[in-house]
């Protein structure tokens, strides 16, 4: 299943709050836990694991798997002990992001994964970044509507997983804590990456909205009119080449 949709939905301020926390935790030991909170708010899950795979296409095998984080009651399946992996055939020849649901035969639970599992995978060359979403056996399997929503959310999640992998790799595979305000640091890094300069007030509005507060609350915080907040946001997003609050969130989440 190809991933073609992006973060959508109404102005859900709690979702933006979770997104801001997730973005700011890339490279941090709390990243998996923050992603669990972000996803579980929309689709109930009990755990997730993150892994980076290095493939050997000529011999159709995985040469190396690095666990990027795990949270929840399920065991981390993205470890070398679990090669060959049931996802291998699906991801070996992929050329675009995928969503794969692994099914367990009733009465024959798989010893290496939870009863209900959905995986999203992105790729670059021989590398694969795998995120497994887990649901306990006491609940029903993922519905088509839930799989569709995970597919949509993954357009935001996969670039963050890749960024998290790069940051932890640069730190010698160790997790690092961001200095100072994590979201502000991540936002400044994205501005530098795109060589974009925003005014202090434009940055303040963007950061506030990314944390999930409303336009009205932002106006009260700055002691300005609601229309002024809208103007600052329009100026900032125009410089970023996006439109509106959803565009800002997508830009922030992109690597």
C-alpha cells in the first residue's frame, strides 16, 4: 500500500501539541514514547518499535538492523535476533513508502510479534526505516479505516523517523538530549536548513501554534488582535513556501 496522503483533519490542537513534542524529541530517548502518544491519540495502539535496516539486495538478506527505540509491552522485533524478518520479502524491492499489516493465524501467535501489527516503511538505497505499531490480542485487528489513518499519519511520521535515525547515528548510536527548548531548537534548525529568515514575532507565532494553542490564545499571549496573528502566520508560511497551519506542521515534520 503506497503512502500518498499527508497529515489532515480539523484544527485539532491536541494533535498539534503531540506533533510539536514529537518533532522536538528527534534524536532523544523519548522519541518512541512521544510517537506512541501522537499515534495513540488517533488510532489506539499499545506499543511501537523503530528500526533501521541495511539490506544486501544481491543476497536478499538484512546485513544489519539497528533498534532506534521501542515502547510498550511488546518486545522489540527490530533486532538481529529476529532475522530473517517476516517483512523482508515486502521491503526488499520497494521503491516508495509502504504500509504492511502482519497477520497472525488465530490460535498460533507468532513468538516475535504482537497479535495485531501494522508496519510503515520508508527507503533510501539499501536502507529501510521500519516503524511497527502494535495492538494487544485482547483488542480487534486494525480496521480499514484505521489503516487508512495510519497511512495518512505516516507521511508525517516517516521523515521524522529518518531524522531520528540520522541524529542517533551521528551521536554514535547513542541517544542525545537536546539542549534548551527542544521545539525551539528544532524549529531554528529547520529554518537554517531551508535558509529562511523569520522575524522574532513570526517565529513566536509559529512556535506557539506548533505547540497546539489556538489562534485566540496566541493573540492573548502577544496582546495583539486575532487578525495580527493571522498576518504573522501568513507572512511566515509564505516565506516557508507553505500555506496555513497544516502547511506549517508538514514543513516542520519534513526532513
